[in-house]
């Protein structure tokens, strides 16, 4: 029960932090990572969502639905908590602030 309450508090704090405390940044300001490579990846937005969510959770991240094209991922190692926002569509995803390990894991899952 205590773990559930702790996870709920972390999720609520993450949502609050990214909606209230985050600087005003538009989607245009987020550096997008284009999905490219020799093999063209054809996914629906739902498939992209499921791939990103499954990969993040496999890597130990707790994901929270924020919008239809946005996930908030949180990870706690020892007493250090990290939160990122993952924005995506059928053709790209971006992670803000940048997290190389998560980005590489998602690229790998998408076979890029």
C-alpha cells in the first residue's frame, strides 16, 4: 500500500512539474528525432505508443499517459528520481530532457 501511494505521489508530482513548473516550450521548439534508416518503419500512432511504453517499462521506467501523443516516464535509482517527457507521432519521437539510454533503447526497439 505504501509503495502504491509513493508511486501515485511521484506520478502526480511529475504531472504537476511538467505542466506548472516547466518553461513555456512549444512542440516546434522540441528537437525531433526523425525515424530513418535503410529499413523504413511503418507504424500507426498506437503501435508507436505501445512500442515506446513497452520499451520504457522494460528499461525500468514508470510511464504515465499524459496526452494521446505524450508519455511521462519516471525512474528512481536509489534516492535519485529522473523524469522525462516523450512526445511522439507515427514518424518521430523526442525525449525532453534528453536521456541517451532511453533514446537508444527506443531506437533499438524500432530497429533504427
